[in-house]
């Protein structure tokens, strides 16, 4: 196996560990909710991580873009606001740890997994 292929495989492993390759429950898929790809990635991060700092979310969502193509650092706050609006209809919420970042309680994560099971 070439070094390039090993690196590609490692990137896929890391994306999987972050939850970026996870499937979103059917009722929450972007075409049914208007959720953008970026919101879907943020949602997967929140489901699969105990805590997501603003910096980590920004890096995962926009770090691969050229510097001139990256949005302002405060973009994460309105994204979380939009994601909260989308999740509200399913009685799922996102909590804030002021000045640090965001997380979902175990109860809310169970609700998400419950959506998967009802399909």
C-alpha cells in the first residue's frame, strides 16, 4: 500500500472518529429539514463528541478551505442557532457551555438514536 493511500485511509478513520461519516436519522436528513451540509456535519460532531468547542467546530467545518475562502470565526454561533431551530421540532436541544462551546446531553442523544430506531 502506498504512503498516499495510508494517509487517505487515516483521514477517513479520523473523520469517522469525529462522526463526520455518520448517517443522519431519516427525519433529520438535509432534504427534509433544509439543513445544509455544514449544519449536518456540525450535528454529527455534537452527536458523536462529548463536547465541541467553537474552535474545533470551525476547524472541522472550514479548516480545509483556503484562507481567503474561510468565513469569519463567529459563523459557528448562527449555525448553532439554525441547528437548534431545526432540532426543536423533534424536541432535541443543544446546550451551551458559555465561552467554550456546545454539547448535547445524553438524553438528547438518546432522542436522536430513537429517531433512527423508529425508521
